[in-house]
């Protein structure tokens, strides 16, 4: 993709541990009628890491700790423009979801449930890399 014309965005595969095990947050965006990862366009001059944290907080209500960067996703957006989304795994550290202007629902699902719920294949392909990264991030923290 020609970077001069690419819509830049960032997001996270937000995760937590519960009594059910590892869970990933999947959000429903009514504007697009899809289940996706929390993500959004970067503001002018905003670093991708900062944009990812901001988007997670705005869309999910959760603060997070960024972990390993994942492969980016490239596709054509709804307006026909090339788009590139930078992703990280991110552990939810504090917060609670409340429906908002962009996201009407959030569900915490095990990886297989998230894979089934996600609307776009481009989102599903990130799960294996995220699971490896989460394990490596936890090992690095001595968990």
C-alpha cells in the first residue's frame, strides 16, 4: 500500500483471565453491523500505541497494558480507501463497559468463541498470534 494514501488506525485484542480462563473482548459496532476488535482511526500526529490505548478506553471503558505488537491488518474501508490497522495484545487492567456512540455491546469470550463471533476473517487471523503473544508477555512478567 502507498502509505501517503492509507487510512491509519490502531486497536487491541483486549484480554483478561477469569474463572473461565483466558477471555478476549469482542465489540459490536452498530454503524457497521459487525463484531470486531476495539480499534479506530489515529488522530493527526498520534502515535499508534497511544491511539490503540485511547480507542480501547473509548470503545470498551477499560484501561489496558499494551503487550506485544501483532501483525497489522490491511484492507479497503467502507469508503473504498486503503486502511492499515496496527494491533497489540492488551491486558485489561481496570474499567467497565457501558454502551456508547460507537459500540453497543461487548462480550468476553474464550478464543474459540471470539473466532466464531467475529464478523471479518481479517480479525480472526490475529487470534493465534495473540495467544502466543499473551503467553510470552505473561512469561516475561513472571506469571
